[in-house]
C-alpha cells in the first residue's frame, strides 16, 4: 500500500516509520525542515521517501493527517484535491496552546474534518494515548520481528501494560 504522511512530527514520524517497516511505501511530508524528513525516511528504511504534501497525496492509497489543529487548513490546501482518498487522522481539535478543545461539546473534530474535505473517507482512530506508546510498541515490533499490526491490536496490547 502507498501511504502519504501529512505532518511528520511525533505522531506522523512514528506511525509512518511503523507503516514503512510493515512493508508499505511511505512518503513523509510537511515538516519545517527537509533534513528532518530525510532523516526520518532514512531511518524508516528503503520503502520510505520524502515529498511535498501534494506528492504524498498523489497516488496514495491512504493518507495520515498528523498536524496540530492550527495547521490542518494549510496542509490540506498544500495536499490538493483529496476526493475519494482514505484519510486516517490523529489530529485533535485543540486550541493553539493545547489547553482546551475547540470542538467537541456539540460536534466533533471528525465531523469538522469531513466538512473540510468532501468526498474523502475519514478514519479518525481512537487516539487517546500519548505518542510514547507508539515508541514502545515499535520497539516490541522490532524485537518480535512482527510484520503486521493494527490500531485495535496496538490499543489492546498497550492497555495490558502500564506505560512506564
Ligand atoms: N503527541 C501525542 O502524543 C499525540 C497523541 C494523540 C494525538 N495527537 C494529535 O496529533 C496531532 C499531531 O501531534 P504531534 O505530537 O505529532 O505534533 P508535532 O510533533 O508538533 O508534529 C506536527 C508536524 O507538523 C509540522 N509543521 C509544519 N509546519 C508547521 C508549522 N508552521 N507549525 C507547527 N508545525 C508545523 C511539524 O513540523 P516540524 O517537523 O518542523 O516540527 C511536524 O512535522 C495533533 O493534532 C495532536 O493533538 C498527538
């Protein structure tokens, strides 16, 4: 599968690396420094590459949106037309200083995203755990040489163990 990563920070960088190591073709995009994207791609292996958001979106089977809520409109504009695309996201509708939810009292971030990109299929996974879970899970994956994983499996595994 070809997966474009829109936002390659803590979440996008780690999830994209897991996707690439699981055998998917991944394009990391949308960082303020291209060197960071190149470092991520090198680290994630031969299936990982670097591109612009538009390049990440082009021909992608699925896209991961992983930016702060304040950057959503910008990265979606750079990605171009996403009609018909499958979009996963961990982006939460938080205020600029991350102190409170901007959306979530009468509607949801997922509904706001769906309204921004009509005709796409959005999958906002239940991301309620911090990014350090992914770091530890990826270490487990490498240790056990496992080739496949899923959000549901990850959640279940992480629930069984304390974080620290
Ligand atoms: N971290 C967590 O544990 C966690 C858990 C659940 C959900 N989330 C949600 O997931 C989303 C992404 O979180 P994250 O922790 O991965 O964020 P992050 O580490 O800050 O990554 C955001 C990405 O957007 C990029 N970006 C490009 N232009 C930017 C600009 N002008 N200002 C700021 N960033 C810019 C960043 O670039 P650089 O590479 O240059 O920084 C980075 O690659 C957020 O909505 C967050 O609420 C996070």
